[in-house]
C-alpha cells in the first residue's frame, strides 16, 4: 500500500499470468469443440449401426467376427457374445468348405475394393437362408488391410416371391400359348358326326402337327365321321403344306373319318397339280358351304 490511502498499481506479473490463463482456457475450449463434434459423430454412428435393419459385421484379418450388430443377431440368430471370435464359416451351410471361404477372404483382401454377392447362409437353428452381402476391406493409414466390414440382408422372402412370380408367369404364358393354339386350330362341331376346322394364315411343320393333334382328338371326342378342313384363309400352299394335309387325311381315315378339303382356290389347285401332290382319298370342294352340304348329304344317305 502506498501512503495517503492510494492503492498500489497492479502487479504486472500477475496480470500477465491472468492473460495467459485466459488464453489457455480459450485454447482448451477450441480443442474441446472438435472433441465434442467427434463424440457426436461417434454417437450417431453407433445409433445407426444399432438401429439399421441391415446386419453390420466386421471381421479381423483371420476372417473372424470382431463386431456384430442387433440386425445380424436377428438375421442369423446368434447373439453378439456367441458370434464374436467365430470364423465366417460358422454361418455357412455345412456343404461349403472352409477353404472356399478362405479363398473369398483372400480375394477380398487383394482387390482393395467393395464386393457384392448373394449366397446361402445358415442360421443358429439350422435354417438355410439366402443373403445379399456388401463387403469392403478396412484399410489403415499405411494402406494395409486390417479387416473387413460387411452389410448383409436376408433376401430369402424376396427370392421366393420372385420364384413364385416367374412360375406364375410361365404358367400364364403356357396358358396363353395353349389358348392361341386352340384359336389357331379351332374345331367346330356343326352337326352330328360332322366337324369343321377352318385354317387361317401360314402353316409350318409345327402348326401342321397341331392341326393333326387337334383334329384327331376332336374326331375321337365328337365321334365324327366327316372332318372338313377349310383352307380358304391359307394364302400359301407349298409342298410342306400339301404333304401335311395328306398326312392329316390319312390319320383321320385310320379313325374311320373322311376328310373334306374346302376353300381350294384356282391358284391353289394349280399349285397342287404342279407340285404333283397326291391327295387321293380326300374329297375337295371349292368353298366351305359346298363342303358342309356334301358332308350332310353323305350323313343322311347312311
């Protein structure tokens, strides 16, 4: 204290110390900011791993489990405690050799990138499920592989649904094809013992076989004595078509039915003559009406 009641000036050393303390406190606060940000980021990451529906699994360099989230527990049925330290083979069906798993692991380490695959896996209760995997090597600061991280989901239900969809689609296609075949070779009963099959469009060997099958089945089912094949709508009659018609007539004759061929246009008749096709035993008429009239007359005459 100075005389006269005037306070002493502040100690310059103490003031410098206080300033330094304030600076240090500011530096500490600045350092704590990134720490808090890092802590928040880690907490968010933990929540994501814990709550995601995807299995999150980490593996060490021996391909053994080092991390196992709740979704992995739900998918495979193994608790985290049961899974930690287990080799990847423990969730594979028994028919898959461990050596194969080791090869996959070596490939994963060598490629230094992510890989996606779908394969069968085994649950704790022995069920075999299909899982989709996304695998990524974990690399340290020196670019060395220190493990791997996997995201996995059970796609068994989706696979089964896809199989059912494909099966239903195949059944639908088969039904449509059968319907188209029937439409392309319709057999129409017009009187007792008389059936008509109008043919339209091109006739190849496959369709000729269908014509024969449907006609013979219809003759048997209807107990038909006369089968009228109307080719008015067949634009091209070549050797193959003519030979097919002859085979159909012969097959029908074996069942006791007579084939009547109608709709033979002038150009078709000339073509048949030029081709030298023998339609012996086949009654021919120029149009469907006269063919029907002939069949009915023959039917009544019996």
